[in-house]
C-alpha cells in the first residue's frame, strides 16, 4: 500500500513540476489527435450526412462498410498505413513513415468511420422530419446536406467527441507507423505502455491522469456548449 501511495505521489510531483518529458509527450499527443479529429470532422461529418440523405446504388453496402469499419482493429489499420508509406509502398517517396504525419493519417482513418456512422444516425433522424419540407422548397441534395449539418451542429459534437476519444486512446496503429521514437513520435498512450513495461510507473500514471483529465474536460465543455445552445435556440 505504501509503495502504491509513493508511486502516485511521484506521479503528482511530475505533474506539479511540469516534467519536461511529460509536457513534450502531452503536447505531441494533442497535436496528433487534434489534427486527426479536424481531418475526421471535415471528412466524416459530410460523409455521414450524405449517407443519411442520399439514395444511390450501393447505398446499403456503403452503410455496411462504414458501420463495419467503426470496429476496425487499430493494428490492421496501422499495418495498411505502414505498407502504403513504407519505402517500397506507393507513397514511400514522401518519407512520412515514423513521423507524426503518419500517425495523423492512421488516426484519421480510424476516426472517420466512427464519426460518419454517428453523424448518419443524427442527420437521418432530422431528415425524416424535414424531408417533405425540403422537397416542397425544391432543395437540392447538396442544400439538404448542408442545411441539416448546420441545424444539427450542436448534436454533432457527440460525433466529434467520439472521434477524439478514439484518437487519443489509440495505441496499436500509432505504435506501428510512428515507431514510438523518443522526442519524435512518442505520444501518451505509447509512452504509458512503454514506461509501464520499463517499470517507470510514476511517469505512466502521470500521463494516464492527463489523458483522462483531457477527455473529461473536453466532454464537460461540449456538454456546457450543448446545454447553452439548447437554452438559447430551443
């Protein structure tokens, strides 16, 4: 019990003194996951809205693919990105392997299906209510999609937060394409796994506390924003 208490005390001491290793890892994690979520938002939300509104050949198959990819194993995504970005791969000339950019690509591929599936469900519910009105106003398919995305923007925070949680908690893919290189591609999740295996539990616990705190703070902010929007706009 004393050893556990001492470990937590050392972890909080690292946080209180802004340990340079922890700060560097946290900043890189936020950069990588933030970039992936931004790209996922730009791709996943319009994709989900298009799947909700559009009716085209292969629509059902597209839904099955998107829903299936929600649970894609991260290591499989990591291997695919590795093969594409490796020196013998089609994009090997870009030299992206073992860089934060490769990690952003892998995380983006993981969050897009999740964000698209959640968005499709949210937009589909609104589409069922407003479809007849949009047709009466002769809205085009694109106008319907953009209008619904704007109208559901506060509810779509759920999709963004789900993507952020998926990105920040990911280990396998970023380990494969990033290499967990110190001062280069080491993020919170990969550092926690490494430091735990090395026996450096204070740093691992400190990073775990930060990871959980970031997720909780962002969820609290999103909840407050949605509550404010509901009070103001109804």
